[in-house]
C-alpha cells in the first residue's frame, strides 16, 4: 500500500514484516472458525513501532491440539530484543515503553509443551 503525502504509519504488523507476506496473503492462520480446520483465517495481529523492526527476533503462531482445545484462535507470539531488557514475549499484546500502553504476559502462563519453544 502506498501512503500519500508526508504521513507514514509509525507501526507495522510484526507477522507481515517477519514473514515478508502481504496483508490478505498470509500463509499461517490465527483462527479456525468454529474450530473447523477447513475454515482457516488470519485475523490476529500484533503491531510494533517501526523502529523495532530490526529488533524483531521471532514471530510464531501456536499450533497443535493443545491450542485447538483452548480456543478457535491461535496465540501469536512476538519476541523483540529490547536494549537493556531481557527478551520480552508478547502473545497478542503490545508493549508499554516510551509512553506506549502495552501489556506483556509471563511465559509461565503458556501450556507446558509450548513454553520451551
């Protein structure tokens, strides 16, 4: 998408940047409508400040039966290496830094077999 004038978005989709996929052409679904594997969609996003794009170290969508049993959505896990901080994992949330309103979930809240990935 081309932006007109001098305005440019200050955030980008971590998934689309990391996997170099266009919006609407996602290869990995984040939702199986009504838990039906024949109805995959990519509808969950995590937007990060554009300045963080070089610090984006991992983007992953949870898979497997453990997640299917919990919800028709799959977790979107984003790892960003922030200077001076330990790695922060953000499942479907954003970060609270530099005046941004952000929430991070501790890794301990993930099912055991997904924690060690």
